[in-house]
């Protein structure tokens, strides 16, 4: 009887070992719609790369459209708490956690074309703020531009006193420098807020024309001034990452780095397309500022960089070194 139990126990343990050796499926929380260009252009390729690089031992399943919980603001906490193994998010939504990374969103610090490479070239300067999660991917977005409900904006005077949605505190400082009233709001709320007049406009990149349907509710789009950008990242639950083998960790990191470049490519391509598409819509006006018009905005926003660098330095962070490193890599 004892011998039989021993055999049964051994068989059961063997079954558990076999099960553990099978594919370990991990969740990827995405607050964007499954039709968003990021899904086919970066997120699914990331999942495919992880499976390929681990020979199927680790797989990633996308949960799009907020299936694991609505609201982009909560993505960081979902990764920290283990609601999901992977989460796509923006550091600007939880700005107090990422003062180093968000220096990259300031006007003129990085460019659309080389921003992602600049971030990874200086990644060691940013890593201290990723202790609670594992940073998997990070990329710079296209420039935030100005979608307006019913007011054409050619100068700071045109925006003075108007309520403008901003994606982060730093973007709010820039909007305030222009004379606007910044309103913090996640991207998922912009459409209704602009449609109902809760806000007069929004700072967001050109992908919003189609991806978030702002082409339906905005009559004017102004481009050409130095603005902020909104970095994106893919985070991984720290315990889930540490539970991988060394080879699997390397595979996830490799896939994440490649996904950073894919995300950047999708961003810039779709943002430029969104700007062009807006200009072709009936009843819409695409305003491309002249150099003189842009200078009026740029002269007001330039001091924001120094202000944020000085504030960040009070937290014991060498903000100037980060900004200098990012700027040099443009």
C-alpha cells in the first residue's frame, strides 16, 4: 500500500513537472482597441517574438480594449500588482513615478526620428525608477499637436484662457506657458469631452485623428510648434520576470527592445498619416504654422525645460545630465 502510494505520488509529481515545462502563457494588458495600429504593428509582433525566442516555452496573449480593466491610468499598477504580466502604458499618467523618463517629453529634448534610440542610449540613467517593475519596451512618440474643437489657433493669443487636455504634468506646463488652461485627462475621455465642450482642445499626437476619432469632433488642427511628446512603455510584473529562466529573460528583453523600434515606427508613420488625413477631411482646417508663428509658441515653452530640470534636481536626480545625454543623441 505504501509502495503504491509512492508510485502514485511520483506519477503526480512527474505530471506537474511536465505541466510546468509546457508553455507558460502570460497576459498582456492593452487599454487600446484591437484595431489600434499598435496591436498589429508592435504588440502582436512582440508576443510572436517571445514565443519564437523561447521555443514556445513562454507565450503572450493580448487582452485588448481594456479587457483586464478599463482606464490607461491604472496600467502601471496592474503590472506592479500582478493583475497582468505585461502592460502597455504611458509614464506621463503616473508622472510622480517617472521623473527621469519624462524629461524626454520636454520640448526639443528628443526628436521624432531618433527619440527612441536616444532613450535606449541613455537607458542606464533612467533605470533607477523601474525597481518595482521590469522595463521591457520604451519608445518616444510623435510630437503632440493641437486638436481644437471650434477655434483656429495661429498664435498663443488664440489659445489664451481655453481649456486644453494634456497628457502629463510637463505638457500642462507647456500649455500653461502658452496661456491655456491645462486639463489632465486620459486619452479615452478626450472624444466625449471635446464633443460636449468640456474641453476646447487637446494636445496629443497625430494618430488621434483616426485611432481616437478626434477627426470627428475637432474642426482645427495646428502643427509646427515645439511641443511635448508622450513616451510609451511596456512593463512586466517583476516577480513574473524573475520567475523566468536566464535564457527566457534574455528572450523577453530582446523582443522588448525590438518592439520599442516597432512602436516608434508605428507612431511616427500613423501620426504623419493622421495629420495628412485631417487636412483632407471636409469642413476641417489643417494649420501649419509659419516659422514666425511657431517662434511665438517656442519662445514661451523654452523656459519650461529649465524649470523642470531644476525641479527634478531637487529630488536628488541629475536631471541636466539626462537632458544633455538625450539631446546629444538626437
